[in-house]
C-alpha cells in the first residue's frame, strides 16, 4: 500500500462511522499523510471543546505533507494547467491534489472535483479511490 491522502470529505464520513477499510489500514501502517488545509477544514466546524481536543490530538499524530513554498508553487501551476482545460479548481482542492501528486500516493475523497481534474489532465500522477 502506498501513501494515502484523505480529503476532508472522507474524514467527515469516516468520523461519522462510515466504513473505510483503506483508512483503517493506512492508519495502522502509518501511511496516511495530512495536508495542512485538511487540518484547518476539519477543525473549523462547530464541534464541542472535548471533540475538538480529541480531533486535534488525532491530527497531531499524522505526518504532514510538505507544504514548502515549492509545493505551493506547484499548486499554482496545477491550477493554471486545470484552467487551460477549462476547469476551475479551488486552491484548497489543488493543494490536496498536489499532495497526492507529490507523494505519488492515493487520494481518498468524496469530492468529484478530483475525478474531474484527473480526467482533464490524465498525466497527473495520483490515484483516486473508486467513487460510488
């Protein structure tokens, strides 16, 4: 199993109790990497202080994806490449996709923008989970 990037949408489903064997296995093997924007999105919701503390503790245990300036420059380039194909992708979504590209890993998301992006630019080097 290669590195896994879990998008906010999938974490939300996972925390609500939806079965994600690939997330369970990725956590067990230490293969899940956290994009910094996903941490911000997850902690921005209306949750109790106790739940926020538990979520923060959980996230602090995950390795971060490198978010250096060179990463963010690649995010901008990805958005530009997508725009050339007529696709408007948000900076947060481009960041998550670029994290998958940088790690050569698999992206787990409920958000179809990633499938649309992969279809528009087939040369992108990340894998998506199958959409239901």
